[in-house]
C-alpha cells in the first residue's frame, strides 16, 4: 500500500474530486485546495509530500507558484497540470524546480505512475536526511568522551574552529582520536551536509597516493582505462581529512599547497586545472617543524596547514577518563557479542589505570574487546587481561617462570581461536599480532580450533 500526502490545487471542483478519489484508492492521503493561496496555507500547516497543481488558477500562475513552493519547502515535489500545454511554460516550470509538467486529458494515464516516482524521490530524500541527522549526532562533540582538563580544552578549541571553515592541524600520538575530532569539526560546520572523506597518507606509495588524491585521466598510465575522480574532488564543498600528513611525499605536497592557495589542482595526465572548494583537516604524530628543518616537509605547506592547531592528549596524560572510556567500550562489545557483563572488578580497573597506554584509546578499545570475548562471568576481571597488563604494578617476591608466562599465553591464544571459530586472520587482529607470529605460536603450543 502506498503512503504519503498529496495536495491537489485546482479550481475545477469535479476534476479535483475525481483526481482525489483516484489517488486515495492508491493509498495516499489527499488534501484539496481551489486556489494557490489556500494551497500555500495547507503547505505551511500540513506535512505534504507532492503537489499536483493546475497552471491557470484564479489567483495566479502555477508555473510561478513552483518557485515559491521550492523556496519554502525544498523537499516537496510539484507536478503541474495544464489544459493547454506549451513549450515555454514547460521549460520555465522545470527551471523553477517542477518535477514534471503534463497536459490534462491526454496524459491522465501518466498521473499515477508519475506521482509514484515523485513520491519515491521525496521518501528517498527524507531517508537520506534522517541518515545524515543520525551520522551528525554520532559525530558531535558530545560523543567525545572524557572529563579531564586536557580533553576539555581540546574540545573547546575544536568547537570554536568548526564553523570558521579554517584549515585545522590535529597533533597527537597514534590512537588519540584525531579522526573522531576531524569528524566532529566537520559535522559542527556549515559543510555538515556535504561529504566527509578520510585518507591515511601512510597507506599508499607516492604514485598511488597521487592518483587517490587528485584522480587521473584515462590513458595517463597503463591501468588507467577510464577517468577517475580523486578524493579531493569527491570531497568538493565538504571536508577532506588527511591523516599522517607527514608521510606525504614532498612532490605531492606542492600539489596540495596549490589546492589550499588557489582551490585548484591538475589530475594525473590532464592539462587543465580542476577547481574545488574543500576544507582540509590534517593530522600527524610527527613534529612537522622538525620535518621542515630536516627538509622532509615544505615550509610553505606547513604554514598553510598550521592555521589552527589542536593538540590531542595521550591517554596516559588523562587517566581519570579511563573508567568512562572502558565503560563505553564494554557496552559496545557486549552488545555486539550478545553478552551480559555488568562491569569491572576493582583490580581490573587498577591495572588499566597503571598501564602506560602507548597505543592510547585504540589500544584500550582492543583490550576491552578481547576481555569481553574471554570473559565467562558477570564482570571483567584481571584474568581477562593480556599477560602484560595482569602483572602491571604487581610486586613479586621472585621471578615469574617462563612456564607460567607461556601457560597464560597459550590459554589466551586458544580462547581467542575458539571465539573466532578458527579464523586466524581475525584472531591475529584481536591479539594485535602478525599473522605469521600467530601461526608460529599455534605450532609452538600445538593449538587447534576447538569447536
């Protein structure tokens, strides 16, 4: 059954009533008006999806009415009906934003299919708007966790720069949440409805990174069989987040500088510039000033990127936030794994607080995920932690034997293999070790998947 609301504006009562009855039979809600003024009042008051409007009405012209409707209700689609169609009116109507322009009588059989297509477009636009709203809520500043002064200061700076449209440079160690900050800045800006695109510059060779960023023309190299848009062009009117900007080859830095200075670039194999309007947010865990001194990073690009700098604190410098972060990830992973775990033992939290967290929030997230997988109780305990955290801050009267450590490691790997049902790639990811290392440990401990 169809859904949605249709407003019919026509001063011919018999025709309007007949059309309303047909449309109601299709399952739509129908509103009726005999003048443009009355129709405008209904549009302001009711949730209308599609308007079917006559062109010639006592108080005005439907072609001009389309412009008024789209200006106030951009999401509403308007189909114009006319007794005497002409090309000039049709062209003007479409320019004004009409969904279509059809002739009464001759095109009666087209009205219902046309209405269905217009309604489908409206519903799709509504779903997109809902998804954009959900994404925007997911990446607001309110979702950045922590109460420590360092993180509060970083959030305050990010909130100030978000609407300013300035280039931002995020500094901090790996795993401190630089991409989360970049997303929050984007969704707090006037570009929020446009694309947010992220690229890790360290993940590509110079040639691949150039093609990914700037795109290429067909035939520019052997495998370039067709034109390709680069991510800078894909992010037009939105935000491009360049993570690990310090890894970018110095030749590509010149092309990026051109984007920042002139809003244009030249694709690989092209001769004409492509113009863009894109906000750049860059991030690095390197000391770019030192890189400039060492000749590895362009000084002019550094000053272009360094318009507004935000330093993100390491997790070891904001340890009071660890319980809140751990609680958040506990909820995430118990939900995914459909487990009932109520919290943490005091010893578990003590170990988290004493750890140095060289991998920052990303490391904490992985630790909680693995602990949830390994837990069989109602709380996460020290036994669910990796061996290096189990002994953190613990005084021992003598050396821990190799046998004890090996036993803990063997048991830990076996339980993760059981959880992944023998999927070694997933097990290696959860254990945060290389796949080759995992195979070596499996052979060393003679492990197998216990289904």
